[in-house]
C-alpha cells in the first residue's frame, strides 16, 4: 500500500539524499509501478512517486523516484 506524504517533493528528495547514497531519477522503473510513497505538495499539486529498492536480505540499496508532475 502506498503512503501519501503531504510535503514539498523537492525537499523530501533532498532529505533522502542525505541518508541514502544512491537516489536515482528513473521515471520508467518497474519499482515505481507500486511505489512506497507518493509525495504531494499541497500548494502546487506537484507529486512524485518514490520507491526503495531492497535486496532479498532486507537491506535497502537505493531509492528511485519519478519526475515531479
């Protein structure tokens, strides 16, 4: 189930980059078909889909997101 976060997407992605070394903009990624987060800016309506790429052992290796629309 996708979690909706009501924040400015650019700030959310900037904070993710502080904690994760691999943050990739991959709009057509298979991981974004069922994203972990949908970040929505309440003022502008812009949104971004964000997913964590996790290995079989549960270790998070990277984060992917699409363009803000």
